[in-house]
C-alpha cells in the first residue's frame, strides 16, 4: 500500500516513514509545499495533517486527486499516535 503524508512536522519525517514501514506501506512525506509534490502520483491513501499545512498545499493536493479513487484522511494533529490510528483503520 502506498501512502502520501502532507503536512506534519519536518523533524518527524523519518519517524513517519518508519511507522508506515511497520504497516507494510511505502510512504512519501511532504511537510512543506515544494516542487517535488508534482510527483504525488496515485497513492492508495493520502493523509493530510491540516494543522501544519498551508491552504495552498491543501488546494494543490485536492486538485491532484480530483477524479481519482484515492482515500483521503484529514487529521488536525500531526502526532505519531494520530498517524498510527489512521494506519490501523486503513492499512489493516
């Protein structure tokens, strides 16, 4: 399963990826808006930590996934516990 995480804390990128690996998921993490986000692709799950992402980043992600069957999960918190709960529900 492929997961794209938008927002969150920059210092926790490695922890996000390690947690996803525990659930047998490949993860791309974009804590900030960047040119690399053009490679968003077609993930199975898109996780948006809305408390730490910009409106521009949110609009870009919604436009990229419009018309696809990507599951989108929004969470106000960018904590490891929040990501763990999301992965428990969607990656199991």
